[in-house]
């Protein structure tokens, strides 16, 4: 049901506090049951509360089988899932009705205020009355609806927009604010739009779900572009810990096509897509080394705002870099000019950082050596050269942790702007 704008503010504020959680966007492919279980268990171990299952195919056998397997895995591990209707793949909202009716009552389905959560990718061009009509007719309005609204007309005027939509939705989900706007020069991600929309949403007793992501690089399916990813992830982590939105959605667990995955890109989900696996396979382009950063972020966001190393370690983090320089003579993606030739890292330290330094080396040349501080440390260190890359943690003059490149920077003709992500050992 929808609450009127005059409903008791104390109840709704309590609801927002209870909704504080972290989800991960999960692209529905033909994932096997065994791999679905691995995904669920890995996500839960990081502190992720649910997968937002991006559904664009609503009737094919592979999609229905995969969805059934994911719900079975979630039920087994006491994890949650919810539907995210992808209106770019399937623009007809009524095509989602049967699936929604089938799964919203499942024990593994995510609920807020005892109502099943449904989200979207885009608003699909639907207006307020059309959305209200669908939720009433399909689910008797017993739904917690949090659509991705930031490409909808009027979103750039948050106060007017949220008032217009307040009677049809329960919250608002951003997407584009996970990265800087496209451009031809380096830029930092900003939380200004998130802050404005969240303030407006709270003003009408609605929630706001903010996005968190690393980069975008796509070289398939008619798209070829890059959105800056140098230190976008740790910058955004700090922003969201400071902003404290009601919910956060990680973009994504497994979107191989756009390269912003932190989980597994299983081969059975990418069958027939060799152009995607060429730049985002588990074996050659893993991003799982980002997971300790996500885990620390979740703890800080849900807790006291302080980043701490995970699993009792003295430090945890990752290094990442591209294997091509911006000066390479190859078929570069659009907006490649926004990229930096940098060795990037994020390291989270405990309180004991006495005589501890972070040293960055490119092809044997020391680019940077800086003192470590407790909590989150990150940098994009410019000057990356062809050859091997390395980031070291040095304490009392001795190397105690190292992240070494898994492939040299070699300006290869593939010209992939995805990142090699390497953990510390």
C-alpha cells in the first residue's frame, strides 16, 4: 500500500533506518545451480544482503531455470533476492507480471516493511498512473517499489520529481551517479545529485538507494566506450559512507559486458558471446580482488563509518591497472581521453601504521612512496610505463605485502580498457 504524505513521520523514519542495506545488481544469465550457489555464498560472506536480479527475458527456458536455481540457492543460504525489471531489454511491464506473482511470496524474496521489493533498470517511459495501475492490478499494490528513475524526464529537478512520483513509488534508485559524467578529460565522481535526490525523497517520506561502481568499459553489442575507473570505486565508497543513503546497490556482481563486475562471469552465462569473454573472463580478467574493499565498505557504511581491514588482517586492498596506455595506437573506446596512465590502488589499514609506507613501481621505476594512514588509503599514481606494475606495503624498511601485475602493460592491439585487478599477498 502507499502511505499518504501526511502519514506519521516517525514510523517512516524508522522504516528508512531498518532498510539500510547493501544489494548487488545481478545480470540473469543461464547460470548453473552450482555456480548460483557459489555466487550467493560469496555475496553473503561480503555482507551483501540481496541480489537485485536484472531480468530482461521473462519466458525463455534458460531464464526461468536460472531464476529457479538462484532462489533455491538463496533459500538454502538464508540470502535474499528481488526482481529488477530491465525495460531496455523488455519494455512491456506486463511481461513481468507472471514472474512477480510467482516469486514475491518466496521465503528468499526480499521484503521491506513486510512488502516485496521490486526495482527497475530505467522507468521504461511509463508515467505515474501506469505504474500505479500495474502494481494494483498485478500485486494488489502490496509491493515496495524502488525504480531506477534517473533517466526519466524531470529527474534533474528532484523536489518536483519526487513529489510527482510519491504516490506511485516507495523509493528512488540512482544509476548514473555511480560514475563521473562522460567526457574527454579525467574527472571525479560526485555525490551532489545523490544528496539532492535523497533530501527530496526524505522530504516526502521516501527512501533513496545510491549506486556504487568501479568503471565502465564496453566493447560489444554495438557499444564501444569507457567511463573513468581509476579510483572511482574508493572515491565513491567514501562518499557513500559520508552520505549514508538508505540503501546502496553495487553495480554490479556480474555485468561482464560493461566490465563493472566484482563477482564471477560464468562461461555458461556468456555462451555465444566471445567478444565479451575476450575482455572479461574469470580466468584472464578477474575482479574478485575488489571484494575485500567492498566488504570493508559494507561494514563501515552499516556501522560507525570507519574502514577497517577484513578478516583480522593488518591491511587489505587491491591494485588495478590497464594493459594499454592512452598513447597506444589502437582502436580506443569513446571517451578514452578521460583515462589516466596510472597505477591505482586502495588499501585499508588498521591503527598500527607506524613506519608504514605505500610504494608504487612501474617497470622497475619507483613512481611514488607515501606514508600510510589508518583506514582507507587510495591513489591513482600517474606515470605508468610499459612493463610490469607493482604496489608494496613497506613497514620498518621491509616489504610486508605486495600486489604484482598479472600481465605487462604492452599496448596490445586489442585495446581493452578493462582493468587487471590484483590482490595483495
